[in-house]
C-alpha cells in the first residue's frame, strides 16, 4: 500500500496542539515586528498523524536491524547498541561545544584516546578526527599532500595517480583540489599494472590514491613496490580507508608506506551510516605531514587535555567544521574501539574475511562466475553475471530487485565499472553462517527462476510497497520536489 | 552481434569516426557501446571551438548504471555538436551511427584517421573483450 506524502495529509489549520486550549498556545513573548507575515509552507497535520506517518514509513525500512545488507564496499555491519547507549549519556549530550576545556576533560580524554587508538591500528604518526565524512576526509588528505609540496616550494606537481579500480570519489577529490587525475590500469589478476605506473610517475606526480584491499575485493600484493616507485618520484601515497575492515589489526597502512589515510569510522568502526549517519572521516598522517593536519586536534599536557589550534599547528590546512567534526559519532567509534580492544580488532578482520571467502566458495560451487577466480577474497568479492546475461538476459538489476522479495538487501551492483553485470558482495563479520547460507539459497533460487521464466524475475519485486521503478524515465524526467496541487 | 558499419573507422574505446566530404570528422559511440551502457539519460559533448588532443576525454555519456568518458579519436578542433542530445539522449541508443552522432571535428592532421581501426579490426576488439 502506498503511503501519501505528509504534505498530502495536510489540512488548513490543523496542528499538533489539537484539543489543547488556544490560550495556552500564545507565544506573546515574540515581538510583533519579529513575527513572520505569511505562514511557512509546512504540512499542517496533527501530532498523531505525523507520528503514524513516520512510524509507518520506518516499518518499511530495509536496514541492518532488520535485514542482511551485503552492500559491497560499504561495510554495512551491525552497530552495537552499547556504543549508542554510552554516547547518549547526558554528560556527553549536554556538553556545549563551547564549554571551557576545564569542563570538557571527559570528552576530550575520549577523543584523545580515540586518536591514539587509530594511530596505533593504522601505523600513522598523527590523527585528526575532524573531517565530517569520508569525502571530507579525502579532501583533507589531498589538501595535506598539496600543502606539503607547496611548503617545499615544489609547484611542478600537478597530477594525482588513480588506479582504474578506484572509488569515483578519488579522481573527484583530486580534481577538486586542482590536480589532474591520471588513471593507472589494473592487470588481469586485479593488481596495479606496475609497468604502467613506472611510465606514469615523474616530477609532475603529487601522489597516488589507493584502496587496499582494492574495490575489486583483492589485496594489492605489490604495495611495497608501488610505494617505492611513487616515493622515489617524490610523490606521496594516499590510502582510501574504504576497505580498512579487511585488514584491521592485521596489516597497517603506515607499514605499507602510506603517508596519509582517511578512515570511514561509519564503516570500519561501526557508527551508523547509509542515510542514517552522519559519517566521520578521520585522517591519519605520516611524520612529514604532521604539521598540516586539520584542526582542532586534542593534545595532552601532563594530565590535562586541550584543543590544539592554529597556534600549535600554524601550517594546518585549517578547519573543516565549526567544532570538532561529528562529536557524537566519534564517541560511538571510541566505545566500539574500546569494547573490541586489540584482539577484538584482529577478529573483525578475520571474520569479515572468513565470511566473504565462505560466501565466495559456496557461490562458486553453485556455478556462479567470480570476477577474479584465481584470488582469495579480502572482505568482499565480485560475482559477474556476464554469462547469465548472455544466456538468459538475467541482469544484476534483476537479481538485486528479486533479492528484496527473499528478504535480502541487494549487494552493490554495476560497481566497479571494470566488471560487466557485477555484484560486489560484502557480508561483514557480524553475519552468522545460517544467514550466509540463506543468501546463497536465494541467489540459487533466483537463477533457477530465471531459467524457468525470465519475465517473472524481470517483474520483481512483488512484495515491496513499490514495484520495479522506471529508472530511465525517472532520470530523464527528473521530478524530485513536491508541488502542492492548486 | 552489434552493428559495425563497414565504411566507418573505429577506436578500441568504442568511438566511431566518419570522414565527411569536406574532410571534417563526425564522431559518436558504437552500437556495442550504447548496448553495454544501457538506456542513456545524459550526454555531455565538448564545446564548439575546443581544441582536443588525441585520446583526450572530452565527452560524457551517462546511463542509469554508470557514467563513462568518451575520447577524441584524433587531435583537432570541435566544429559542430549534436544539440539534440541534450534533450533526447535516447538518440544514442536508437540510432548510434546517424541521429546519435555526438560532435564534428576538424582534424589537426587528416592523415591521423588512417591509423584508426577499420570495421574488421574493431570486430576483433569486441571478440577478445
């Protein structure tokens, strides 16, 4: 059943206060001169109508709390309730961001500890928590690379290298920072093409942006060699933390030779994301980038914690938000990290990898084609439906839509772009074997349905509030703003 | 099997080139490319007068699945663009070699075209892909 928009429920004069006497609603303290003349274009509904509307919508959510959500490269793991509960303590919630440092020692201590934990687990020399999302973390990272070269008086570096398997955000960030993004091809095994890299580096190279394990779901095996080639050319290495979950506590980007990393705390450190967010894109840096970190950072003098600002880091790339990023989200990441500890973090990577490899092995046994059959999966892997598309006209979109009827959110589809008709599947460490087996059963069942009756699969989903949408028409005739009927 | 007209020249990155009587080149994307991309919803072509280097990414085609760059087959200056694509990107799907042309190029060196693939060469590219 379709749910009308809240605007369509609107009726003139209706309001939340319903039966409350009008005399109690006077806002007479606001001077006449400051009151608006015309009413804002807000829906006029009762409190109960509003509550029911949003409760009904929330019941239709596909979310981690209700469904398996194997969205590749997004690390949609379960967010432990304890993180939320502790971050919601009134002492944290009610601390004003402008409260004096002497009254904020508890919060600052948590942030300092989080910086230290992240430094330790990534092998970096410094961490700033302030970027408010992964994209802002990337922005900060490339801004630091630029600041570093400028501080050395080297203005000849105009290019950032990006493998063709990279997230689209990498070339976008490089371009936004004024660099030309130059693509490096991937070889048939999913590793960076070393000869192409050698040919591309030079005095114009500001750095390279890499995700490891890559978006192809495989670990870049020649990372030390890559680091050597780029460093010898005077460039820096940027680590996109999208897939940090696969190596948490196992391998450290700092040890691989990276100079700067952004961490999606909303992925690896289990804070809410995927529309629920907000995100948090902490950055870590090697020794030579320490002076350029975004502020504020939390420092420690003896037993006293304090904000480090422009006075402490005069070469900082500056501030990225009014205060210190998404403080409440950072607290959740802190609780998560403390609950896991060092050993728990190792288990995160081990189980994320085990789950991905189990799922990969089972799907292979059922006859699905892997994009990189010769490689072990990291925390995610790619199935290609190229053969099913040719034989049955069964596409990645068809499977994605039909999975909804089986009670599973779709994996990432049509990404990475290098692999035709692909499903990028990331189960994360928080799923059990029974769920993974059910997911395999669903994919096998859908393939069998397609062999019997492809039209039926192409009509999916059948059990959702909204059936298959005409995404082409939606894109060609974009209509995203509510217009009241006149 | 996709349509590969014999009279056109091709690039492995799936552009086609037609040499017009006056020496200008008409450029678009192949039938195979439009089929692989699926229904196109947005097309961006280079501005008239822009000077392009060979293999320079100069246009974008976007489907509901993905956005892809389109490259200049040879160096030259853009002399005309297909204005209709802005409002009807589906022309690239329905008629990639005629109504779905993207831009015309005045080649810096007309001899460059000879080095491009012929229909048989492009068919081989598709076979091995």
